[in-house]
C-alpha cells in the first residue's frame, strides 16, 4: 500500500505505507529526540521495515544504512518544538488554568531555568499533576496526528 506525499518542490510523490509501529516505540523515539536541544539527537524511521535508527551529536549512534537520506523510505521523528509542545504548550496550559499568571509565565520563559520555575509555580498552586496530565495528553494527540499525516500506522 502506498501513500502520497509532497516533496520540497510541491510535487506529489509515492511513499510506502509503514509497517505497523507501536505507539510506545514512537513515543520513546520522540522522547529521545526531545530530551535535548533540537538537532542534538535524532531518530530516523524506515517506512518500509519499521526499524528506527538512533543518532546523537554526542556520540553513541546506531549504524545507519547508506540510503538514509532517501526521503521516500525514511522519515525523522520530530522534536517537541516541531509539534508545538515546548513553551507554546506551557502558555496554552497557563492561559487555561492560570490566566492571572500568564504575564509572569511569559517573563519566566525569557530566561534559563524557566521549566524549573514553572513547575515550582504549579506546585504552589496544586496544579503540578494537572500539568503532567495535560502535557501527556497533548503530546499523545500531537504524535498520533503526526503519524497519520506522515502515513505511519500506529498500534496503541
């Protein structure tokens, strides 16, 4: 089974449908990619076999096939910022649950250590678990939508 995809020039190309991948494997790869700044870690998924290749700028990377740059066969697992799950997610949560603190949260995120200060604020308001639940649900929704968009069959 094939799916259609547009290349960088806007031309429609055929891309093979993936082998079924477990959501847990996609989530694990996503967490690896998102565990540091963008481009520090990457995971490439082979659309035909479902095999994932883990790579890091810090060393200790999987050996990758020679054709890893073939965009018809391989796709990169996104970083959380690619799916708007970084600071935008924090601001969305704050607007919904702590609208009176939105300006101070914006200010927090202009400096290093913002997530630490944000979690401390949530703890003081008794909303830390609500944040974790919100973050997990939004992450799962965004990842599953990305999988559908990318033609990846996911088993939950």
